[in-house]
C-alpha cells in the first residue's frame, strides 16, 4: 500500500469515527443531574421519596420541553447514607458520568462529604434535605454549595418558639450525639434562653446516633424535674424510641416537641396507633395544607408519577430540582460558575410560597410546618395528622 493510499484510508477512518462521535454526542446531549440519595439502609425511606419527588419534577420539566432545548437526565447513585460511599459516588458522577450538577444527601455527614467533592471538582451541589449549619458556615462555604432545605437553626429555634408559647420554665433535651443533634441543641438552648431568660435547661442526654436501647436515657429524663422535652430523635429512628418511651409512660409525663420530620404524612401513616398523640412534630410539606393552586399542582404531579399521596420528603427532591432548573434557565448555560451566580439571590415560586437563596450563605429561607399530633378529622383518612398546622418562616431564625 502506498503512503497516499494509507493516508486516504486513515482519513476515511477518522471521518467515520468522527461521525460516530458526533452522532453519539447528539444522542447524549442531555443535561445530566447527578443525584446522590440513599435507597438502601437506614435512610432509604427519606432517600427513595426524595428521588421520587426529584423524578416527578424532571418528568414534568421534560414534558414541557426540558431546559435550554435539551432533555434533563437523572443519573442516580445510592449513597447509602454513608459519607465514604457518597464521596466515591459523587466523584464518579462528575468524572465518569459527566454530570452538570450534584443534588442529594440525607445525613449531615453525607452533605459535608458531597460538598467537598463539589468544591474540588468545581461542580454545583444542591442539598435538598441535610440541615446542618456547618454545611454553609464560614469554614465550609464555597462557590458551589447551596441548600434548598431548612437548616438546624430554623428547626430548633422554631421549636423554641413553640416551647415558649407552651410556657415551659424547665426543659430537658434528648438529642442524638452527632452533628445534627449538637447543632439542634445549641440553637434551641440559645433561642429559648433569649425568649425565656428565667427558664432552666434541667437535663440533656445524648444517645448515640445508632443506639438501639434508649431506656437509660429515658430513665434519666424521667428522674429529671422538667416540664417539657425537646427532642432530635428524628423520624427514621423515632419508632424504636417511642415504643420504649411509651412503656415507661414517658409521653404522659412530659409535653414533647421533636425535630426530625415526625409530622411527615407517610411516617404518621406507618406509625398509626403507635404514634403518641399530643406531641409536637414538624414537616417540610403537609399534603392537606395549604390549599393553594401551587401546592395542589404539586400534589397532582406527584400523584401522576407515583400513584399515591406524597410525603414531605418528596418535596425536598422537588424543591431542590426546581432551584437548579430555574438557575440553569436564568444562566442560559450549564457552566458551573454561571449556575452558581444564578442561584445566588434566586427566588422561586415554591409549593409553600416564595423561597429565596440568600447570597450571603447560599441557603434558602425555607421555613417549616409544625403541628400537634392528633387523630384525623379528614373524611376518609384514618392516619394521625398534625392538627392546627402552622408554617413558621425562616427569615428571622436562620442565623
């Protein structure tokens, strides 16, 4: 074969390869969202529902034409609620799958791990569930980390507002011994002291995050002289605590306010008769409140996707993706720096009203719904509900 023949053959081969690459690129020109949510393990309930909410928003978005004329593709990895797994999966999503954005995490430790990868790789990360204030504090804030959820200040300080209304003058706390629990405790004690300077924190107990036996801590609280108990025993581990505490008559002895999404509809349906009545719980979304057009449209979209009534965790996936979608639209680009700039100060018309991501710390001013657990008064619905639901806004209590 002559040099010229070999040259022509190589040129033809390169043309074929190039054509194939261009065709593949045209087929793979989706905007890719890397989603890190646990669908196995102890956080699977929250992660699965957040993923369903995310997918419902993406489905509606693609039906409406997608973003920037491109379809949106979800690339999901099971983070297992484990920061080491989340770190490896986040890096793979960026370096191997080529995602444009990262969303996800349930636990605080996951969020901090994903945020570090986002910082190193220069990709925007939106936290839809994790609440720890450490995620966006001065030490950890960087141009690519954002939060669509409420934070621990908002959750704990709104609980302190309720405790103040109840007239508590002596308080005990039971908070899990990791970052979420400690952040809650610090914010609650500080804000409650500001609201009721003469009140006393009588006792604080700290079960390990993975404890199975709460009885020593329950006994310590029962021996304490306090009117009410503030809890950070969140929904994923509350059933075990509630069963043990109820056997001691704990909820008859104390008024009880708990952070950690105890007012979420699916959780209340699962607990049923075993859910203590009269305690105070919260949720980021309640299917029966508020009765607005935006909220009803969200309920319809979720129902069309999963054929059941949504849970509060569905809203976390929905709202996080809504922020990302609006930012990409406004930026007119998937460039990380352009998305980051568009997110700062962005206001969306969310399912619970307008939400804005503050420029100062890159987290949304998302408040939280509170109510007292009671028997249902809704026709055809037998599970417990949060009664007298109230939305406590975040603007004055985020810091």
